[in-house]
C-alpha cells in the first residue's frame, strides 16, 4: 500500500521531518508547478544561487547527448533540460547540498550520497549502453531512488541508528524487513511516497519501490518499466559494489555480474561501464561537493573477487509438458559469467553441461564428449561462432549435433549467414530463461528423434551382422566334416578348381594326394566304431603335422582324404606323402590293452603331367594311383 495520503506520512511532512528542497531550489519547485511559467522566469530564480546554476549548466552539458554546442548560460541550460528536468535536478541537488550531515549517528550521510550519485551515473551509462534512452531522466531516479533511507535517518535518528547497528552485526535479515518490523513501513515505500509528493513520474515511483527486488515486480518483460527496473537494479548493485568493503564486495560481485549477464551486459562491458561510472563520479562528486570518497578503477575492484558456481541465484527454466530428455550440452562463450549463468541454468534443469571459451577449444571438446546440443556465442576471439559451426559441419560425424548461435542482433542477413554455416536455431541476448527453455525443448525433440533413428539403424545393422554371421556359420557347417573339423568333399572340389586356376595363372605346379587308411574296416570290427573314430582323428593329426601351411586337407568321406598341395612338384608331393605315411605307421594307439597298428596308402598326382587337363583328371589320377598302392600291398605311396 502506498504511504502517500497515509496520516503518518502527512504528519512527517507537516512537521517538516522529511528531507525537502529549500531556498532557491524550493522556489524552483514551486514555480515549475504553476501552469504558466517561462524558462526565462525559472532561469532568473536559479541565477540567485550560483552553486545550483553551475550544477544545472554542468548537468545540461553532461546529460544531453545530442547537444553539440556547449551550454554556458543558465537560461540555455533550462531550455536544453526542459522545465521538468530542471525541477527534478534542482530538487536533487538541493537535497544533496542540505543533507550532508544529520543526527543519526550510524547513518553515513556522505556515503549515502556517494552511493546515490554512483547509482545515478551508472543508470545513465546503462540506459545509453542499451540504447533505450538518453539517460537524463534516469539520472534523477538514480540519485533519489533511495531517499527514503535518508528520510528514516532524519525522522528517527536514534531508532534508525540502533537498527543500522543491529543490521551491521547480522546481515542475514534485510534492512527493509527490519524497517518494516520497527516502523511499519520501509525505506522503499517511503521513497515511493516522497517521489510521488515531489511530482515525479509514476513509473519512477514504482521502480523506486521495487528495484531492490526486481523479481517481485510484475512488469511485462521488455516493457519500458521493466527495462527501467533492471537498469536501476544493476546500477544500484554496481554502486553498492563500489562502496562495499572488500570482504562484502566478494559476496556481491557474483550477483552483479549475473544480473548484468542476464541482461546482456557481459563482464568486459560491465568493467568498461564501471570504469566509466568511476570516471563520471570524479567529476560529479566534485560538482556536488561530495568529498572524501574515492575509488580505484572498477576492473581492480572486480579483480579481487571470484565468481563461483553455487553463489548464484539463476532463473529456473520451465520444463513444459514434454517428457524430460537429458541432453549432453556444450556451451561456448568467451564470457565467463554468461558461461556460468547458462551452465547453472541448464545443470539445474538436469542436463549434463561442459563449457569452452572459443571455437578452437570447443572443437577439442566436441571431439572429447560428442555433445548432442551446442549453444555458442557468435562473437568470440580466435574462432567465432560461425567459423566454429562451419568447421563442425565438415565432420560427417558431427553433422547431427543441434547448434544454437547466440547473437546480440537479429538482422536478417546475419541470421541467413548463420543458417548457411549450419546453425539450427538462434537465441538473442539478453537470454530469457523462458525462451531458452522453449527453444531447448524444440532442440530436444530433434535430438531425441535423431537418436531414436540412430538406434533403429544400429539395431538393423546388428541384425544384419548377426544374419551374416549365422549364414557364414551355416555355410561353414555345410562345408565342414563334423567329426574331424576338416573341409568336406564339396569344399574339396571347389577348392581344387580354384587352386587349379591359380596354378595355371601363376604357372606354378599343383599336386594332390589321395590318402586312404588301410583295412580300416577291421579296426572298426575289432575295437568298435568309437575306437575307429579316435583312430581317424589320430590320422588327421598326422596329416596336419606333416603338411605345410598352404596345403589344404579335406575329408572326402569314410577313411579317405585329399591333400591339395599348391606350388608343389610331383617329387615334393611324393616326399611329403612318404613323410605322412611313415608318421602314421609310427603311430602308437593303445586300446583295451592292445596296440592298434595303422597304415595308409597314398596316390600322388601333379598337373605337370601334360595328360592332366583338368582338376577332375588330377584327382582321378591320384585315385588311380591310390588303388595301385592298395593293390601293391598297401602302406605305400605311388606317384607314377
Ligand atoms: N569309425 C568310423 N568308421 C568309418 C567312418 N567312415 C567310414 N567308416 C568305416 O570305414 C570302413 C571302410 O572300409 P572299406 O572301404 O572296406 O576299406 P578298408 O577296410 O579300409 O580296406 P581297404 O581300404 O581296402 O584297405 C567301413 O567299415 C566304414 O564303415 C567313420 O566316420 N568312423
């Protein structure tokens, strides 16, 4: 509820307890409230106060950005500033001049005005930086935006001193909350009522009431009041950071940096602004005779402080109605504060977040973590966001990563350039948490669909691989003899054809041997089939150990084997066959206390023989010689 019209407020006014303009300033305020008043009349009154005249001339020169000709006369200053501004400035300057000291022992009067003046200068710089006004109006709001504190020190010097003493011992309770419980109202409400009483615009009154806790205001985002509120909040935080002792400053800087970052003022820009404010302070402080307060450059003030995660209070992103889908996100920005702000927002929303400071670092990070989504700033040193995106898209494996570019401007040409470089979507600064949440959900949907598609493809690939493996296994089975694991007759015939063709092509000899176990039937008959099987395996072992690597051993059936010997002459094949025959003869197989004697007969043939014209003929020749060996009494090799 507004204090204006409240009996208490009326009483303060009536008793003259509230800080108010006096002398020439009071005359100016009264005069400007009349309907018919000329600039000349106002200038005439102002001239009676040389200090006020000087300050108004300075204000006209400092505040009016579009005025190229320097203002030297009071009447020009009144014309340039306009009657409203003159009234407000006269009021502000008179309050500064008349309230340099007071009775409240704990209230730092000089510090109060120093901080107010810093707020005014900072607000003016911010407004100009964001291009949302020329800054002259906001100056007075900055200067008087906390005048309620001065008023409380004036109305209740002792009680307020006590309250300030308690607050300095324990800063867990907000000063405004302490004021509420002690006086029934706080300095923000009092400021609002005083500004209203002085005829300041309605929006100034509202901003003064709410700027310490902008999150409680319900101004439409992007509206003029919303902008003013944010400017005032950041300006007063910046002023408070300048005024605070080092220890306290450490706690305050992260909040200031984050507020500024959220509002699109990156750290570098904030430092530049802060330095400008401190330079402005030197001039204005002299003009308003606020002495004994000095500051080092703003960059030095910030150097001692460190921005840490967890010290921030960041806006939550709305999750919408869509089902949550956790993303692996890479943030790329050269501004640490923006990185930290976004990282906290996205991590709080449940995503996995990594960061990089420029395009080069980002590419290395992509290699390492393969993010699903990237949010990259446009302007960065070394490699900017567009160059980074182009480079990223060169790699086929990274083409499906969803990329957002963050830009300060929304010019059509720039956006076209971004989309051509492979960007999927864009975000504009300042980043709004609701917009980020909504855009992210659109990105999430695309990433999710892509992942599902990739999953289906992978499954198909695996299925095809399994099918190929089992086909191969079946094929192997069809070509393999189960008992010995050797290739079977079908394979032997195909392979013989291949080796024949190869030997003709490279003009190297090809030989083969037909091997048959002698009187195998009697082994089976004497010892049983099982022992017969074992005996077969022993012969296979002997076959393997007497053959070379390139030889192909196949079981043609029963106890008959074919050994294909590529690049082997008849003579060499005969020697090999003999080695095998002797090895089998030397085998010692014992079963049921009896020794089994085994021998083989072998027929050898070679394609060096000009009468052999096909692989079939080569095998038939070996077969004929095998029978010749059998007929000749077995356990022998025949090669002619
Ligand atoms: N244990 C066992 N016996 C087999 C297998 N395949 C064929 N045989 C047997 O091998 C024997 C081959 O006998 P035959 O063709 O008469 O020849 P042989 O007794 O070896 O006499 P010759 O070849 O004339 O020296 C048959 O008794 C078949 O049953 C097998 O996989 N395991």
